[in-house]
């Protein structure tokens, strides 16, 4: 049996228009250009999965959900992908997530849900090796254009989420100054990627 190095779980978090989706894709493309099949990109919500379809219909204002039901749907949507994430990492493939449980927690805290309650449903999911926290100044965010049409895409919600996200920072978080050009930010992301320690086993989210 050949022992191969495991993949890593990298999460991109930050506000809308911080460039996190663009950069998550760029990192995945870069890694695959170096070594085809070495990375997968996973966005949350993953709208193609059963719970993701419910979330998508909520965001597009087709259906209503209570705040707690919505929170659990977002969390269930991550559980829909849990085995895939663990399998890829075991196979040595990097998993790059565009949003993860930190969006789940920050958005629900911003709506006033209880912190202990909110955290429960993600306990046991794989814990990211690194969370890239995209920080964009309000001026630059404004220059990048208007808000989208979906629910949750308002300035008031964004400000509250920003505050909550700030409070979630932990030792596996790295700040990325997202005000720079796409190329500069891409290099900053690659540098953080290259410094990830993959000798320790993947862990799970705890209480
Ligand atoms: N969102 C995303 C949440 O409220 N909770 C979550 O757990 C996740 C993953 O969904 F407003 C919100 C954040 C955003 C909306 O996300 C749709 P995208 O990245 O715009 O598709
Ligand atoms: Mg959006």
C-alpha cells in the first residue's frame, strides 16, 4: 500500500462582493492546472442537492421558511456533502469550499437566533484546515456594484453578518485583504495554501 498525503479542506468566507467565489475558483483552477484532478470546488449552498433546492427556492422568493427551518436546511445541505468531502480528502484531493458553516452561523446570529442552538447542527462536520477570511473595505465593496436580487442581499443584513463573522475568527482563520487586484489576491491565497500543514489528520467541528 502506498501512503499518500491527504487533501486539505480550505474554506473561503467573507461578505458578498469580496471576491471570494472568484478566488475559490481561481485556486481550484490553478491546482488542477498543476495536477489535473487534484482539487474540487464546492459552493455552499449547493443548490443541486435536495436541501439545496429548498434553499434556492427560498432565496428566489418562491417559498417561505421559518428562520430555524432555513438554518437547518443550510446545515443539512452541508451534511449532504459530508461524505464526498471526507472521501476526497482521504484520496489526496483538496476540497475548496465557497462558504461553509461560518456563513451558516453568522447569517443566523445576524437574525437573532441563539448561538448555542445555531452551532449544534454543524457539529461533527469536517473542520477546515484553513478559513480564508476575505476582508473588503466598504468603499471598495461599494465600487464593485450593487446588491443582488436574492433574499439576504441587503446592506443591513451584510453589516450585521460582517460583525458576527468577525467574532467567529479562530486559530485556523487567515485574513485576506480583498481590496487588491484579482491577481494580487490570487497570489496571497496561493501563499496561504502553500503553508498549510497536512501532516496532522483532518478533525471534526466541535462544540
Ligand atoms: N447563506 C449561506 C446562509 O444564510 N447560510 C449558510 O449556511 C450559507 C452557506 O445564502 F446570502 C446565505 C449567504 C447568501 C446566500 O449564498 C446565498 P451565495 O453564496 O450567494 O450562493
Ligand atoms: Mg449571493
